[in-house]
C-alpha cells in the first residue's frame, strides 16, 4: 500500500473516532484498528495522538481559509450574505471536523484564536473598518452557533431570517439606563444535602478536575465517604449519573437567571441582564462549561435537551421582536451568550462586561445598520 494511502487511512479513522468520542478516550491503537492497520505504522506519520489531533484542527482551518474568502457581491450587504451562506454550508459539509474543533477550541485554545482572527479579517475586509469585540460577537456568535446547531439538525434554519436579524436587530426597545447592572446578585439555595445530591456534587467536582472518563465510580463514593453500592441505589450507570448532572446544570443556570432578573424591564433590558447573569453564573461555576462540553460526546441527547430547554425558555418570553421566526431569534441570542461566555471566561477578550453589554444593546436594537 502506498504511503499516502496509509496516511489517509489513519486520518480518516481519526476523524471518524474523534468526531464521535472524547479526545481522552481515543487511543492510537483504536485509530489503527479502525483503519485496519498495525499500531506501529502510526508512528511513521505522527509522533503521537496529540499531533494527529492538532493536525485535524489545522486541516479544518486551512479548509475554512480556502472557502471563506470566496465570498462575492458588489455591496457590503451582498458580500456579507455570500459569506454567511458559505459558513452555513461549511458547517454542514465539514460537520465531523467542526465537531472535533468544538472540543479542540477548549483543549488547544490557540486554534480558536486563529479561527477568530480569520472571521475578524473577513469582516474587516467586507465592512472596510476595524472590527470591535461587539461586532465579532453580534455577527459571528449567532452565525457560528446557528451554523453548528443547524448542521446537527437541532434547528430548522431559515437564512433569510438570520440575515434580517443581523442587519436590522432583534428588539424595538432601547435602554438608556446607566444603572441597569447596579443590583445585588443572590445565590440560589443549594439543593438539600441528600445522599443522592452528595453524590452529584462529588461527581461535578471530580469530573471538572479529571474529566468524566478518568473518574471511577469508587472515586465518587470515596469522595463523600460512601460505599460503592450506594451509587447504584440512585444511578444504574455512570452515564445516567452524567445525564442527571447535565440536567441539574441546566436547571441551576436558568434558576439563577430567573431569580436575579429584576422586574420592570423592557425585553431588551431583560436580554442584557440575562447575558450579564449568565456570565456571572459561569464565572462562579466555570467547571460547568467544561462538563457540558465533554457530555456532548457521552450523553448527546441529554445535552441537546439542555439546549432545547434554553430555547423553550427564550421562545416563551420573546415578545415584541422584529423577526417573526422565534426559533431562529432564540438560537441567535443563545449564540451571542455562548460566544460571549467563551470570550469572557476563557479568552479574556472582554475586559468590562457592562460596557460591552451597553454597546451590544445598540446592535440588538438596530442591527449592524448597513445601507448598501
């Protein structure tokens, strides 16, 4: 067999496995076995598993660089629409690589920075101006989130509704309240310290420290001085245990936001405060973000339900909005929160979240305001 063919078989096998399983659980032996190759052959092409994984991250970046710059049009609006369609198409066409990249952006953040710079460079070329952090989040946050969710079949995407939101905004209301974020934040009451809850709390601590796959059930029970058999009274398996943790994280997040959301706000102000509280919650519970990300590769249906519950909550409270498609609007706003969280919590590109949110309010009301 030609060397090029062997290398391609290794790469194809890795793409298949890494897109379905968490990085930590995929071994070199499994990659070779899946490719019908002997283990020793692997090391003729890659030094180790990490080098292969990073090769795949770079591979996707090279594909996106090649495709993203192919946008066309005579006006800024036409060029943006062309670019958006390319991004949506790429999310579906390269879904397996995009899925791998979603893990890689946390594990090897330099690749996320490179992708961010790619998006910013394209916006800069199209809009012919410097790109602010708010530009990036408002335009690209919703774009990336909707692209990924539509490629997974989690939303029926209508690109025209997306265009309308980007160019014209979401809400009719405005805010001029400089004291909007001046309120006391209350912690929600902790769950009762039942045996079941003690196990869940132990799981959250250990999964965030070591990762789901590296934690054994006896470690969870030892953490709270319980017998291993106690675990199985409440959970039939570690997978079911993780499902319950994902449900609790989603519930805690929504509860924290709803309990702290001040009364007498217009819909725009509720959105701004909601994002502010979302950032505060995950700043205090940064490990939750990482657990949810890993859970996508273990209990995918439960994580999908995690997002569905957020979407339902959004849709329920979306009134007096510019675009009639509440599902796309809800997911667009979720994308803004999601990528604001990444930039604020992990990349540290948002230094002053209050100032950032006031700037964002203008976009949520007016859109990016391009006339041509």
